[in-house]
């Protein structure tokens, strides 16, 4: 919600209602790539098989919130775990912010 929209909502509905919305959990997922294969190929996959994805090394990954694309970013390592640095924020199908 844009800051102006948030201020307007808080004036109409009270700060406590909007505050409660901030506590709602959302599912955030990152997609590093996709692949489409035939069922016969799927059935032949075994441990150690390599599944080629549609992205090249270094290309941005997609970040989804509740299955909706909201951003793109770069994979990073944070204390031996994977993380994502956000490089683009997407609103209604348009990139609204880019950082490099």
C-alpha cells in the first residue's frame, strides 16, 4: 500500500485496523527457474539427474508473495543459507524500482 493510500485508510478506518493487517502472514517464495518436460522424462529422473532450467547463471530470480510476482532479485549466501537481494520491485505487472 502506498504511503498516501495508507494515510487515507488510517484516517477512515483507524490505525488499529491497519495495524492488525500488518500481522497477517504471507507466503514468500523464490523461483530460480522453470522447466517443462514430458511425463516419460519425468519418470526417468533419478537421484543425481540434472534438470535444466530456463534461466542462465546470474539472471534475476522471481519473488512471489502468495503466488503473485512482486519482485526480482539476485541469489546471495547469508550465513550458509540462501537469500535474495531484491533488485526490482514489480507493481501491477510493471517494474517500479530497479537497483543494481
